[in-house]
C-alpha cells in the first residue's frame, strides 16, 4: 500500500521534472521565438498532462467518445496547420487572421489542448470493445 501511495506521489513529480528538463533542452536547441518551438512545447505539455493520472496508476472507465475526441484533435490540428502556414506566408486570409490570433502563448495553449486530447483519446480508444 505504501509503494502505491509513493507511486501516486512521485511519478507525476518525476514526469514534471523530466518535462522541465526537456523544455530547457529545447530552448537551447531551437530557440523560443518561432512557431515550431511553441507548438512542440504545447504538444509535450498536453501529453504530459494527459499522462499524469495513468502514470500514477489511476484509471477510469471509458465512455465511448474516443472517436469524437479524435475529431476535436483533427480540428485543432487543422487550426494549427493554418496558423503555421500563415506564419511562413504561404496563405493569407484576412478574415481568419482577424478571428484567430497567431502568437506564442496562443499556439502553446492550442497545442497543449491538442496533445492532451490526443493522449486521452489514445488511452480511452484502446478500451473500446
């Protein structure tokens, strides 16, 4: 029982420390002022948040909505693709540009949600009969 409690306490902490080390390494490797670093950090952050409970050993029952979560991941991936193409000047749609801001924190948040939903769908999709 004590080992299970220690796993619940220390596994998320170790995952967080590992993520912080990876973020520091990525900052030195690819910088912090472009679209790809924010997107990559957001995906990693979302994936780690999605893995917090399963790594701790806490499981839940599936509700059968994994396919809809994949649809949400697809829509967010399309949005991130549009934002990337807008930053490298491949497409330019003023209407979408006025509705969807393209800056680092927004890309980080969208990528984090995408990563979280992807990990959640993969974990729950595995349990579908």
